[in-house]
C-alpha cells in the first residue's frame, strides 16, 4: 500500500506546506490562492476541514472544494481537525486588478426597470438562489473542467460595468462571444437545478450543480436542451448561445458559485485555447 502522499501526487495534487512534520495532516490542495479562485483537495478520511472557521463538505475519501470571493481578504486560514489533530495554516491570497467596462446603448427600461419589473426580478432571484442551495454529495467537481464553448472573450470576471454611464454591480462571469445558435456543453458532469428560458436580466438560464455546493450558471441562452432534475455528463449539450435578457449581442456568460461566493470559472480551466485553429 502506497502512502497517501504518493497516491495524491499521482492525481496531480500538490502537498500543502505544514508547520512541522509531527503535526502535519495528510493534506493536498490543487488550485491558486487568488481572489475568485477555486481550490480542490483531499484530506485523510475522518477529518473535518474548515475555511476561516466555516465547516465545509468532505467526501468519503476526504475530497473537498471551496472558493475565494472577488474581494476575499488578504489571508485565509485552513484548518484540519481530527480526533487527535487540530491543525491550522494561514495562506496569503493574491490580489486582482479588475477592469472597468462601459456598455452603451442598453435599453433604458433594463437599466432602470419599472416597479413591475423589479417585482419580477425579485421572484426570479429567489428562484435562482434556491437552485444553488442543493445539498449534493456528488464529487463531479473533482473532474478536470473544460470550456463550455470556445471563442473570443468579451468580458472577464470581477470587472466593474457601467451601463449607459451608470455604475452597476461587478461582473461575476466570463463572457464568450459567439453567434446565436452556437452549442454550449457541460464543462463537467452535474445535475440541472434550474432551466429557465426567459429571465428578465439573464434570459435563457441554466444552473448545473457539480456537488458540494459548487455550481455553474449559463446566461443569455437562445435555446435550452436540458431540464431540471436531469443529470448530465461532461461535454453534454446544454443549450445554444443567444442574446436573451439584458444583452447587447450574442454571447455566453459563464459563472460559477461556491456557496455564497461568486468565483472565477477560468481558475479551473485556464486560458482560452486557440479556438480559431479548431
């Protein structure tokens, strides 16, 4: 039987630094400690894992995932607690510089919606929030994620947008500009928890739960090809690019959430491949 350290290394997981060899837990973490980052790891079964005192889900073989928000503080403390272990390590979180984007020509009624539209969006927001509360023990998030489609990136995570000169909340996704009808596929396996063809802001909207409260959201779709409760495999057809909802042109807005944190999908898939050569 190989030591856990060697087994984890075989899966490409990096062994976390510890204070001393005597109190070091068998722990691995894969990912970048940066604002918006998504980190996955594994600990010896039977241990509790906490991020800044927040207990997170741990799989049967010690698998776990957590995310860092757009404005995550400069340090995060990770704790591993067992029957005879209480280990803590503080990690520095790299800062990001966010872009300012100005979008003109958006219809005024979508920039400043009416009272009826505000009531509609509130109900829709509650529906979206509920779709992200699924307590699912699946380990789909441990897959190597892929881009849901390839194309030019027209918007990035964390950027501040101004619509018709008015500031709005930061953008929490990555925008990929492709023609209406371009196929969008699942970046990893998961369960469909929301499938709405016409939300006010996001138009055709899908949410896929990857387990342990990590989810992908796909906005502005022109067509949906899956339904709530459907399990999908990586690469499965989800929908088609569109310009529905509040959009100035056809594109996919891909977002990810871990619990209440809005995280950056690109920290899982890396830079966009050369899509023109494919």
